């Protein structure tokens, strides 16, 4: 797999996954936070999940733009 295909795959996954978390579509951030809390793991709040999701979405968009999409 060449680097452009990898960038497109990673960027797309980060943009979509991060966007789902940031916007809390169908309670995605709530679900992740509840699952993480059950395992005594990070993140500690839904807001933290949404902020992390936003960062991943922005990073994914940046990778896609850099890849030329």
C-alpha cells in the first residue's frame, strides 16, 4: 500500500470517527465514555470525548487535504 492510499484511509477514518464523536451522533460519545468508565479508563467525561473527537476530525481533514483530496 502506498502512502497516499494510507493517508486517504487514515484521514477518512479519523474524519468520520472524530466527527461522530464530536457531534455525538446517536450517543456515540456517551457510549464511549460509559464504556471507558466501566473499564476505569480515560476519557473521564463526555465533553472530553467530544473534544478528542473534534481533534481527530480536524487531523483527518488535514491529512485528506494534504493527500490532495
